C-alpha cells in the first residue's frame, strides 16, 4: 500500500479559549520529509496550532489529519496507535523535562506510553544510541536534568521526541530559551537529523535567520490566521503580503553594509487583541497601505505559484505593492 504523501493536513482549524480567538481558520499541508516554518509575532497563535496537532488541547473546530488519518476527535484509546507518528519539542527544556526522572527514563518514556513492554537492559540499549545521535555521551542517561546545561537539556528533549521514529516533528521555538552561542549547534543538529532520518517538521519560530537555514516552506501567521504561504525561496525573494514584507525588513542580516542601507517598515500600534480582532483584514490597523475596503471585506486567499497571500492588493501573478518602498498615497490613488 502506497503511504499517504502528506505527513500533516490541517483544515479550517479553530481554537478558541472562551472569547479569545487564538486560531481562527488555519489550513496547512506538510508533505512527508518537508520542513515548514510557521512564523509570526508572539501572540499570533503559532504554538496553539502545534499543540492542537499533538492534541495537547482539543480544537474548537476543524480537522487534523496525520498521514491521511483524521485524529481530531479520536478517543485516547484510539489515538494511542497514532501517538508515535507525531512528537513535539517544547520551547523551554527545563520545564518540559521531569526533574525527578533520570535522563534515560525521560528519553525512553515514549516507548512506555506506547505500550511497549521492554526490560531495563533493552531500554538502555535503545537510549544509548539515541543520546549519541544527538551529541550526548551514553553516561548522561544516569544524570538528572538539573545536572545538564540548557543546550544539553534540549538535546535530551530532541532525543525523547525522536526515539519513537515519528513521521512528523513539531519543534516549538526549540532555540529561543537557549544562549545565542548554543542556538546554532541545536539548529545544526535538527538540520542533520532531518536530513538523515527524513521526518517532516512543523518548525514554529520567530527567528527568520533560522527559517532561511532550516525550512523548505514558510507559513506566515497573524492574529490567528495565515496571511501568506509559499516556498522559502519565493517568500524571501518576493514576499507578497505587507505583513511578510514588514517581518523580513525587520530581520537582521549578517552583512553590515546591507544592514546599514535597509529601511525597516514601521507598523502602527501593537498587535490587536484576539479578544476582539479588527473587522475585514486583521492586519489593517497596522498596515501602511490599508484603505476603506480593508475594513469591510475579509481578503480572499489569492493563489501565488506554490502558495497564497490574503491581501486585497495582491494579484494572482504575485505582483502588488511593496510596503517597504511604496508610497501609500500612490498605491491607493
């Protein structure tokens, strides 16, 4: 039987926490073996999407399919056979590792939860190579999390996530809680493991330099909704949505000459509240190019090559104003 081509399919996903509309109609597909970066500001709903995928929270509406199987409403018993197909690495390794358990027990925990009865010797035989795969010595298995550095703890988290050989890895800002000097090594580790093992990955982050290094595709999220998707090459070269353009303009670059001549886009106001999002286009309250139609009509998703952009000013060929250089009076005249 031919395996399903997509590791993950999210359709019209909605997650409301009471009146808070954290996720409001997100649809996203990740093919097997591809890395999709989900980017946006804090509070945009990125992490909530990841938690819905692994069923840490129950979605208000919509569907989540893993390798073609709808897992959205499966009972805990029926969900168990599918648990091993998806793993998650959390943002803060210190908070996601049980301080009362040895590292070896932590890494082996997914095997126990999957109902696999293995002896301690078998467990140790599985854990040791897994630790070595993520760059840790086998004897680390006999330590507690507090005896390790932040980078080592995150490597333990990655080892735990991959011991069940998942088809899909959710990496929820895996480097943001680490020192800058350690972030690159963890990103390199993820890139090497993804290339060697071939798992699909939903890489949740706000670090665009990490996105450019690791991702195949990009999905840009703003206030609970996707505003643009596409390949990494297309979005970095020709971002269509004004919000994507603003994000890229704010990202630092290594070349000091290029950085000195860049003109970052200044967005108006702070991120609106998910309790009461703006009417029409949710980005309109901060967009320098917003006009009357933006307040009354929700922009449709315009298909652009390998993705889409949800903006009234974007054409089907991907052309439209660049918020980084356009004069609003000329665009809207």
